[in-house]
C-alpha cells in the first residue's frame, strides 16, 4: 500500500470514530447537533488524530485510551475553524471546498455549534477514565489537551492574531512566531504529547515530541501563508488571498517568499531529525510530516 492509500485508510478510520461519537440522540437540541456534524464532517485531513495515533506507535504501550483523545482533538480543531471563519474574525465564506458553517446556518447557530463541539470534546476525552488501567496517564493527557487548546495555547495565539491584525506596526517576528506556535502549533503539540503519554513515552521523550511538533506547526503555518499567495481555490477549497484582503501580516509579507520557503525546509528538517532519533522509527509518520510541508492544499 502506498502512502496516499495508507493516509486515506487512516482518514476513514478517524471519520468512523467521529461518526460513532457524534451519532447520538440529543433530543430537542438535535438541530444544533446537525450543525455540529456539518462542521466536523467537511472533507478534512484529520491530521491531528492521525499524528496522535502514529506518535503513540513509536512506543510500546497498548494505548486503548487513544480513540477518546483522537476524537476530542478533532472536535476541538473543528470548533476552532467554525469560530475562525465567522465575520467577527476572518469572515470566510468557504472552508474545505464548501460554505462555512455560519454561511449556511447563520452566526448564532455557528457560534453555539463551536461552543458545543468544544464542550463535547472534553466530555469525550474524559470518557477515557472509564477505559484505562492507568488514570494518571489520562489525567496528564487531559491537562495537555486543555492547556494546548486554551489561553496558553490555541486561543491565546488567536487572541494576539485578532488584536493586532489591523495594526501591522505592532507585529514583528516575535509576535508572528507566537501566533504561529500557539494558534497552529499548540494542537499539533497536543497530538504528539498525548500520543507519547498514552503510548508510554518517558518525560524526556515527550519533551522531544513537543519540540518536533512545534517545528511541524511552524513549517505547516508558513506553508499555509505561502499557499495564501501561490495557491488556488480548486486545491485549497477556500478563498485565496484572504489574509492580504483582511490586512493581516503573514510570514511571507514580513520576511518575503524566499525566506518563507527556506524556513519551511529548516523547521521540517528539524522535526524529522527529532523523529528519527527515537529507538523505533515510524516511516509513515515521517512521510506524513514531509507531505504537510510540501502540500498544495
């Protein structure tokens, strides 16, 4: 099986997992659950849960708690996209090749769907306490998940992005790297760190995973900034040039296209070097990282 077939199989596995999590009776709140399902089941890459599972495979523990955290992390990622796309933030009409949640259902339901996905993510992850033989690993994973999704992670990065997006004079390398490391990198760090925790990695190995994930996040986001200039709607499934149209500073506008491409390579090579340093290799995970930073979509 080639890489793309393997990736499709893993995406389908995550989709099946999400179907199971979201196929529940919510009574009179069912219309809201329909909006939540619409938000989650757009044609996403499912990178974070896949990375979590592949990271756990680097180590030796039978991590039966993984599915709960894989689903939870994707629910959190989906909620963040719903809120990011809303008129008060990025005001995007398309995501993954179809209309964004607020464009279809209106802003109030989109806002509540995001809230619902975030809360349901923690409910989903906490169910792992019922399926584990080591509650300390689940507790540590919950701590990582909540911190990386919150003010010290993704939400913190988003807040800085929103605050200074109209004031380009306030943004320099320090601020932009903070935004990229938190807004994009934090959930990738959560994926690798939780995968390591549940897979049985040592604390030293988890620190290495965090460093690798941080580099992957930077490379991924810089590549995203490049694609906002060089990409097209057919490949990306979203509006091109929206960052420039919204007056946002990006890695490309701050440092230029040449340096942006050089730094994608630098950060990705750093991450791959770290992954190759573990006693056990995961060639699929390494190829996945390479594909993220060379992608056209």
